[in-house]
C-alpha cells in the first residue's frame, strides 16, 4: 500500500508545484485584501490526482499493478488515500494561512467563519472525488471529464427547474433545527460518500481487463 501511495506522489510531484504557486498567490492576494481563492486550493488536489490516472494509462501501470499481491485493491485504495491526505494537508495549511492573514489585516481571527468555509470546501472537493473516480475507472479520464460536464450541466438545469416550484425558504426553516449538528452531519455524510465511491470503484476495477 505504501509503495502505491509513494508511486502516486512521485507521479504528481511536478504538478504539486502548482499548489505551491497558488498558496503564494493566495497569501499575496489575501494580504492585499483582494479576492479570496482559498477554496481553490483543496479542489486542485483532486484535479492534480486525476492527472495521475493519465500517467497510469500512459505507462501501462494498471496492467502491471494487477500482477502484484492485492494489486487491484491497493491501486484503488491508494488513489483515494493519497487524494484525501493531500486535500487535508492543503486544507490545514490554508486554514493556518487564513488565520495569519485575518490577524494581519484586521488584528482579529474569525475562527468560526474560516473553519466553516474550509469544511464546506473540503466537503465540495470530496464530493467531486466521489463522482469522478468511479466514472474514471469505468470509462477512462477523457470520457469521465465529458461525463462530469454533462452531469453538472444536467444538475444545473434540474436545480433551476425545481427551484421555480419548491419553496427553498420553507426547507431552510424546516432544517434549521439541524444547525447545531451541521459539522457532524457533514463529516458523516462525507465519510459515507467517499466509502461508497471507493467500494464502487473497487468493484469496477476488480472486473476490468487489461
């Protein structure tokens, strides 16, 4: 397992420089009081990890990995673990930087706002992972990108259609009693989503022939 994770990190090593550049850009823009791009940083982890699928395909890695002990399971598991670790590490770095920027700019740190924002960002980032990875394992990277665009486009149309007939304020008021448990609920939903996505990807990859 460790070897699979090291392989993924080695393959995306050059792309990780992009995150470093974005962090520097975020610091500069934050200190200048410009646009907040903190939400982009965790999201880039998934985008960078998606590129590792292309590297695997180019180097015929999957055909080799299945010959290793538990190769199919470890190959899938390493993708999820590496992506989650990168997302969490970058998110923690972003939170620390956000605290510093907030203190420098206003001599005060809005802990709750920063943490809630980053929690929402992590949730959205891992939501992308849960959709993308099974589709990538099933259809490949290029077809998966097209599929995701169609899904997003479809959700926007469906959301726009139902928003005309559903009273959003009523739903918001009805769920207000869950506000105190929002963080716990998001964490549980995220864990469930990622685990379900992982099991689907594992099942797809276990039946794939090379």
